[in-house]
C-alpha cells in the first residue's frame, strides 16, 4: 500500500471517529430518555418504538467501532 492510500485510509478513520463520537453521544442521550420514561408508559407502542430505535443506533455505534478496528489493522 502506498502513502497516498494510507493517507486516504487515515482520513476515512478520522471521519469514522467523528461519526462514532456523535452517534455515541446521541445513544447516551437516548438511553437517558428511555430511563426517564415513566413506568406507566413503558408498555406503549411509542416506548417500544423508542427501544427499537435505540437498539438500531447501538448497532450502528458498534459497527462504526468495528470498522475503525479493521481500518487500524489495515493501516
């Protein structure tokens, strides 16, 4: 791999770091929102939808983290 390709991968890694930070921040905020939902609303469709979106976002954060790890191995 030449220097240009390594620089491009480092730039991609940098963008992933930013995405990871932003997505993790939102994930933490969503966790707080879920934790603060009153018990009486936890059996509603809206709460279930919030949980599903939280789970999907958690998966995205993990995928970004995994991608960063793979890029580190390549570089």
